[in-house]
């Protein structure tokens, strides 16, 4: 793997709020470990547990979120 690993999201007061790209659910302390992260068209998108579970097959099939 020639690509660098992304740095984990900081926790606590340093973390930026994260919003689910599908339903708009907010997580004020950064992305919880149960959320799914996807890079689409060069931008990082996060999906909450409920949205990720509802669309698991599409995510595993690497379909863009605009499709599902």
C-alpha cells in the first residue's frame, strides 16, 4: 500500500462535529467508531449507524451514496 493512512479523528474538545451525509444526524464529538466513512469524488462523507446498516450491501458494493 503506497497510500498514507488517514489520521484518526481527534476526540474530546478538539473533535469537529460530524454530520451524517444521508439523514443529517449530528455527532458533536467527531465520528463515533460505529459510523462509516466513505470518500466520494474526493470528499470524505460520514454515515451514521442506521444509514450504514440500511444500505450495507450498496456500501460493500462500492456504489456511490447518490445511487442508494
